[in-house]
């Protein structure tokens, strides 16, 4: 188990490095939410989900849908590290004609459905879950939502329906970093009491530290065991997690790091990795 | 003359498709009795999903189902299948080029007594600018059936528009092909291009015109997108005067589509019969058709004036 955790932590740091690098290269994009969702995405792609990068269309794969499409750098990094496409594609992010678009697109192997316009993803995932039920398949669907995103009414239409249809093959994750473009969620449009909301809509709710690999893995295990209702994991996260000057800073919701900021960020991430390695040796 | 509800035939056609193809699933948003998707639901309850009054969820879920290989028919009233769900239709369905067939009923002024809030008169305009989406407005119940089959057989998203009222069966129809209109009657003095219920009104108008000693070529332009450019240019060259008839705003529908083709390829005198940039109101379908000048007599009157003005 320890080895698995260590492996996942290493992967997460690798993904964070790639996020910082590709966004600096692209000159635009969304680092804050990409970094807050990194550990969630790492757990899904490197431990939780059943998938075959060499055959992205394998019909029995678990599905992942990034409803908060603007955080695709984290997804792109994970997909490339899994082997869905060569890493060099990351350096063309957001360029004309690139396979990696500014928001997820089906031209990218591993992306099931394009996203970007917020609030639709849970419905898309619900559609996939219905398809799984119709076909009596055991694959699961994971849908990652932003906290600001769930202010969209469409999300709650999907929440109501997923419970109604008893979609226990559907697992939602809310990346609860408390920031949206205009500021803190508490100030712009308060989401609380968030647990009660999901519970009253008929969902099983699990809360965890969205940067604690052990807790995340346990939450996904719990979701898998719940029958006859969908599960949502409310992952408490830090916007910009892993880069000190991006943490809790709303400006980095949608601003790419400069070349200089990138170098500082990469140094910090190296430090984090070193500390983790020392911990492992003790 | 036979007169049928297009939606009755739609419901029955769905059952046929459901029987021959397990990939077919049907969605509705609490209007399954009216749209007739309930017929499919009774036959194949495991492949029918009622989303309640939540059209946005239905459309985005349709995309999710299609991403897993399903051929999805999603139905509600035209008002709620377009204006309410534009973003879901554009981004989740059309951008992904998914196999989602939006089949809407209760389009146009002939919704009648329910009034303006339920009279979708802008639906074609809203959808026409979305790439990859095909738009079909069948002229009767049997052409609706053809359109449903064509949509089923053709990869990608469709919008098929049906009305609420019974619709007379057009006897002189030709073989249906997506994107290909055809001449249904040959005439001398102008050409009328129409779709949907305006097909029958146009043919009736032509009878009135013939009594007055003039005649129209009448064209069935069931596919609004992709529009049949060749046919439009061909007709324009032959007739020099074109009148477009549709149960829709004159902004952004068939009339606009025809104008766009002619302005670029064959500038031609053109007139229109449609809703002149106004909202509808309550009334019986017949009263409303007369009031807004959409019925055969209104078409004939406008055609006469058009011919006189430019003779």
C-alpha cells in the first residue's frame, strides 16, 4: 500500500510540473483549478479506473468526464503519462490546429465528450451511466465538477435524475477549492450547506481531503460499494495546490505563469518531491 | 383527403426502429403523451427515459448516451427543444457530432390556443447557425416517417420539426432524400418554395391562383439545412420570381436560407409568407393561419400582388 501511495504522490507531482510547464508555454489557461484537481485525477487514472490507454475505445472501460473542462491541463498531463498520446503534444496546447484544445475535445484520445461550457457534464455522465445500465455493463463513470460550476441549475437537474434512476455506477467529484473567477464562492454565490444539498437530492456523500491520496482512494472505494444511489465525493482542496504563490490566489484561476514564475514553481515542486522521498526513507 | 398527426406516425416509427435496433433509446421531458414517445416507452420501457420537466438535463444526457454508442431520439415541444437548451445542443450534442435526433412537436403558430409562450417561431433560426446539425421540416406525417428513418440511418445530429395539429397528406410527394428538395407542381408565373404545413397551404394557394389564370411551380424544401442550393438556383433561373412560405419568423428560417443562396449565386426577386417579426397569440389554428396571412388565401393574395408588381 505504501508503495502505491508513494507512486501516486510521485505521479501527482509529475502532473503538476507538466501543468505549470504547458501553461507557461501556452501563455494562457487555468492553473488554479488544474492544480487543485491534480490529486483526484491522479488517483482516478493511476489507481481507480479500469482503462486501456492503448485502446481508448475499449468498450468495457470506466469513463471519466471532466465537467470543469477548463482544468484540462491536469487531464492532458495524466493522459500523456498514461500513454494515450506522446508527451510532446503537451507543448502544442492551445495552438492553432493542436490536438490539445483549450477545452477538452474528442480529437484527444482519452476524452469521451467535449466540455467547457459549465454545468452540462453531470448530465453527460448521467447519460453514460444510463447507457451502462441499458447494456447491463459493470463499468463506472466518474465526473469531475468545479465548485463554482455547480451553481449552474443544469447540475441539479442531473443530480435529481441520477438519484431517480438509481445510478450507482455514477460517481461525481466536486473539487471544492472555494474559488471561482470573480472571487471566493462564499462571496460570489454561497454553496453551503453543500453536503445537505447533495444528500437531500438522494446522493451518498463522502467528504475527504482532496490532496490526501489515502483518503481519496478510500472515498472511491466507498463509492464503488454503494448500491442503488449515486455517490458524490466532496473533495476539500486548495486552489493552486503545490505552488506557494498560486495557492488561494484567485488571479491564478485563469492566468498562466510567466517564464520566471514557472521556474520558481518547478523548483518548489522539486522540493516537495525531495521532502516526500526523505519521508519515505525514514 | 387523409389527415394525420405527424406525432402519431413518429411514435409508431420509433417502435419499428426500437424493434430492429437495440441501440435506439428514446428520451422525453414530461411530454411523452403529446410527442407520442410514450408509445415507444410502453413497448421498450428499458430504453425509454422520462426526464421530467428538465430539458437541459435531457439534452446533455442524450450526448452522454450517444457517446456510448446509442442512437438517441430526444423529444419535447419545439420551444423547449431549442431556445431552452441551445447551449446543450450546441456544445454537448452538435460539437461532438453525436447521434442525437431531436424530434420536436408543437412547432409554429398552429399550436393555437396555448398562445405565444408555446408557439416556437424562432427554432429554425436558432439552430440553423450550428455546424453539423441537419434540420428537416417534413410536409406531412409520411414524410415525417421518412425523415425519422433518414435521421436514424445518417450519422450525426438532426432536428426534425413537427406540429401539433393534424396535417393533410400530400399525394404528389417524391422520394425523400436529406438535403434534396423537389418540384411538386410545375407552373408558369412564379415559384413557391415551402416546407412543413405550408406545403399543403401552397398547393391549395396554387389552385386558387389557377382559377385566376396564373400558376406557380411549387417546391417541397423539406430540408432547411443543408439547403439544396442547386435546386434553388435552378428554380430561380427558370422563374425569375420566388416566394418562400414557412410557419416561422421571416428572420432566420427557410426564407433567409433561400435568400442567402440567391444573393450569392443568382440574385432574384423574392417575396415571403411567414410571421413578420412578431409574437403569436391565442386562437384556433385556422384563425391564426388566416390572421397572420399563412393560409392558402393569404398566400394566393400575396402571390398575385407580387406577380402584378413585377410584370
